[in-house]
C-alpha cells in the first residue's frame, strides 16, 4: 500500500479497498538514506492503525543484501536492516518481511552463513523487541538465496533466537523455484514438504501472486491472480485452506500505468473463493 504523503495514510487507502491487512515500506525502498521518524508521524500512524484495525506488515528495502561477500556492502546492509527493524518497532508493526539476499558468486554456503551471522548480530542488538523477522522465499533468480525450503530452514534454525523469526510465503516465487501449486495433489505435497522442512507454524504471512513465467524457470515476474501460469486453482486452495484462515494474505500484483486498477477485481476474486468455502 502506498505511503505517499504520510505513512498513516496507507490505512485509509487499505480501508477504501476493504482490506483487513496491508503491507508497506516504512521508507523509500530504493534509497539507502532515511530520516528519523518524528513523534507526530508515529502518533498518527498508531492512531490510524487503531481506528481501522487493519493489520500492517512492513517490507525492507530492496537494496539490502545480508548475503553479500563484499564487507562494505554487508556492513551497510546490516546497518540499514537495523534501521528497518527500529522503524517497524517504533510503529508497532509486528512483522518485517525481507529477501535473504544474493551471494553474487561467493557460493550458497558462504552466503547462508553471512545471513545467519547478520541475523545473530541484529537479534542481539534488538533484544526485547516484539517485532518478528519474516524470511521470504525467493524465485532463485541469479544468485538469490532462499529459493528452497531447506535454505529457509538453515537460516532460521541457524540463528540464536529462531523464535523471533518466521516466514513469508510467496506463491509466484515458490512456483518459479520449482514448487508446483497448480492442483490439489501438488499443493498438498508442497505444503506437506514445507511443514516437514520449515514448519507451518512459522508461516506468518502469504504473498499471493500469479506468475508470468513457468514452473522452475527461476524468474521472478508477478502476474494478476488467475492470469498467469499458476492459474486460479492455487489461490482457491489457499483461500479455502483452514490452516491459513487467519494468516494475512497480501497482493504484490502488477500496477501498470496503462491498465485499470486491478486490485478491486483481484480482491473480489479472492474473497469469492473464501466466501464459497464459508457457505458450504
């Protein structure tokens, strides 16, 4: 949800769409530089949060790479992520979603160790925070880590405080990484594997996105629900899965300038799936 002209305005925009959960950036996602939140900004944000009752999730900056073998970039990324944590905690946001990072040729083992090291330092520095860090599964494009359930488990279990960690499950990323969710049998098999490897109790947020690219192509290209290669059945299965009834579900579908706003249409489709289940 847009934070244009004020973080607190995201709640009203979500309210207009009938949302019960929204995702925001707490700062410009494409810039390193940020400024300290004022007490007025924090107050307005918390007031709107309370008024609307909408659950809010934060996403970190796209520039951060905790898997970088470049020590300068690693330190810069760790410092930036600490700022992201501090801002989310100040605002009372329960979850901070992050992409694990890319090893840029240093190798997956080294990259995963780098991420775990960063998290251990960050968790120690933020002792007492209520905030949970959610590792998002990735498509595995390029040298991106976190494309397999095993890698996500390695990251979480490798930290000194795994209870402060969780997972954001992205459907497009999972499909692109090779997890087939297109029919009932495949969907159940993937979720069973996730549960056995990571644990469904750690799945705190769902990103619902169709995919422009095919299964296991390792290309991260989101599409509108039901208009991509994942198809509608995947989302019907998720919306009717009792295990995810109370898990926040967020859209990251395209926002083309030459196309009418699809969010109301997409949200209507997902709500229809859920309502059909509720009426049976």
